[in-house]
């Protein structure tokens, strides 16, 4: 046992079994790793499957990159009702299975329609994992370290991104410079290399599938569904007998006199719920419309416009993943000490400044190293602020009774926003130019800063039940 000191506002004190809590969290966060891997793998595969399937129009290219978001939306919507009915654990097991099957399906696809179908189905797994992994961790974690543990999910997302980027680069590292489109299409890289990029996702998916059988169900879900004894037994393993009794009592106090077995999405429209729903949806949408994901999904276009060839582009993509990982680790160290609100404000302001600078560089035809450094700076700021902290906040602000449904709404809004961002980038880039596009993202970040400043309270160190009382009651 490791003694946890009282550093926040939660009244629950215990000798936490932090090894057990971390083990549970890391296993659940494998959903994040697969989310990151499966989401970004297409960025490295795109130059090759685009030529294999002979995609020529901006609409086709945008659809290939964004179609998985349809599945993400479906998965996020399904996560709310199904996880409230069947539990968080079973849905995460289902997500792991879908990841495994769809990664192999994409690797074997021989025509564009089949490829799109598998990408959409794979998006369902991303939608499930992106909603359920942080929520499950938040419902398990002690208040004093909940920010760090939920941010572990973002760390695994980043590790998944980095693994996919390095594997993509490794598979095509010997690509000859100056190959024509036809030569690339007919080479091993255009015929088989991109298939390995998708197929290798099955390896961590199988590990996630096995691991989820070894972790418990969420104690808050168990308490919500009339299984207080089972919930207390799990909480006892986390923090001991006294902690389990106190935590169970606190959880049940938020569920008293409520019809908790069945939650309707209409319940989210209750006047007392609107503030927290608007906050969660607003943060989720802003995390996407801040524009960073176009760097991951359209890295080839962005770096090509900055003067890099295809081989160097893939190496630069790997650099973006390394910076992403390093600064996510920074976020882990400060999210429970510095708080959620300061990090969100910092990220919004820093990205606005960087995007305005990127727009200026594109406008003035500045290429090479300065553009690479600005891209890396944008990813660094995002990785230590909006990326992990948004998931922390939306996993902790919703009341126990409606958490599954509310999380589904927020994450669905996130994926709709991501779809719009990803689908429209090639169109906006063609019409506004790279400079105008990034200036627009900079303006959105300014609006995001204003929203966070006026709407987001600090939640660090508080139990989920305390947050619920402050935001809703």
C-alpha cells in the first residue's frame, strides 16, 4: 500500500493501493492507444492507398480520410445507452474485438468501397473507446490523482499515434526519391506496404481484448445499477475498508430518489443539466476545431506546401509524434497540480499565436525548418493542454446518474466536429490557401480562449460527487 496525501478538496482519505489503480487504468487506456493508432495510421498510408485506389478528386481524398468519423459518431452514440445498460467493461471488450477485425479487414481490402466500409466499422471501435476509456478511468480513480490517471488515456493515445507513425515510416523508409505515381502504385509500397500499416493494428487490439477480462467493472456503474456490495468490494481493493464505505455512501447520495436504472437522452435537457452539457459539448467541439488534427491527417499536404518531399514528410510525421509524446508527459505532471483551467487557457492562447505565425509563413512563402518548428510547437502546446485536459474535464463534470448518456453526447459532438474539420480541410485549403486556413483556425482558438475563461471552473482535487453538487445542484 502507498499512502496518498490529501492535496485537493475531496474528503475521502485512504491508503490507496496505487499499483492496483494504475494497473486498471493502464489496461483501460489501451483503448486510447488503439484510438490513436487506428486514427493516425491513415496519414502514413494515404500516399500509397490513394494511388492504389486511383483517388483523384478532393472529395474522394477527403472522404477516405474522414469516413471513419461516421463510425466514430455511431460508436460514441451507442456507448452511452449500451454502457449504461451493460456496463463499461463489456463495451470496451467489444471495442477491442472490433479493432482486431477491422484492422485486418482494411489490410485485405481490394477496392475502395470495401476499404471505406471497414474504415467506418473501425470508427465504431474508436467511438466506443474514446468515450468509455476515460470515463471508466474517471469512475475508478481517487480524486487526488484522477486528472493524472485520465490523462494516462491521452498518453496512450499519443503512444498509439507515435507507434503508427514510426511503423509507417519504417515500412517505407527505403522508398526511392523521385518515383512517379505509377511507379509507386506498382511497387511493393503501393501494393502491400500500406496494408501492413493497417494490419499491424491487430496486435495491440488482441492485447487490449485479453486485458479487459482482467479488470473489474466500474464501481459507480455497479452502484448505479443496484450492486452496491460489488461496488464496495472493488473500492475496498482501491482504498481499504473505510474508504470503500465512505465512497459508496457518497456515490449513493447522488443517486438517491432518482430513477437511475433508465436514463433517457431527454433527461439531459433538464434545466439544471443544461449548463454542464453546454460546457462539455463546447469543450469537445473546441478541442477539434482548434485545428490540430489536420496536421496529423493531412501531414503530407502541410509539409509538401512547406517544401518537403514525400520521404522527408514521413520522417517529419514521426517527429510530430515524438513531440506529442514528450509534451503529453508534461501534462501528466501538471494536470493535478496546476489544474485544468490554466492549462486550457494556455493551450488556447498559444495555438492562436502559432497558427497566426504559420499563416504568415505560408503567405510569405517561408519554407523548410521554420515551418517544421511551428508545427512542432503547435503539437507541443496541444499535447500538454487541450488534448489531455479536455478528456479529463468531460469525463468528470457529468453527474453519476447521466454520465454515460452525457459523455456520449459530448463525444458525439467531438466526432461531428472532427468530421467537419477533416472533411473541409482540403476544400478550405484549395479556396482559402494554407495561410487563410490556419488564420481561420487561429481565430477559432481566440474564441475558445474566451469560452474557457468564462465557462470552465476548476475541478482538480474534487470527487466526482463534489463536482456534481457544485455544477448541477
